[in-house]
């Protein structure tokens, strides 16, 4: 599996940037930008397709009587 640093370096290479990073927290401008955008980009990529490994199902807790007559059930926010 690719590490965060190798993924960031691939992104820098894709952008035709000559500098590579050795660690996400090394303090360079490139590392700071990678640290800033890595998690949002990862979440966007995971939401882009129905990846079986990235799904999790939870049984919702029934909270009892709904607060609106238009609702039939009421669950806790996961």
C-alpha cells in the first residue's frame, strides 16, 4: 500500500513540481500543502465510487416517539 508521502510525491510529480517531500510534517511549503489537502482529497475519492472496503453499516438506535406527526420513526444521529 502506498504511504501518504509517496502519494503526495506522486501528486507533486503530476503537477510537474521538481521538489519531493520526505515527511508530511517536515515544514516545507510542499509538505504543508500536502498535509492540508490529503485528507479532503482522500474523502472525496472514497465518496466517488461505492468502494466495498470503505463502507460501514450501523444499526441505528430507536429514540422512541417521533417529534413530528409526519414521521413514523426517530433514530439517533450516527
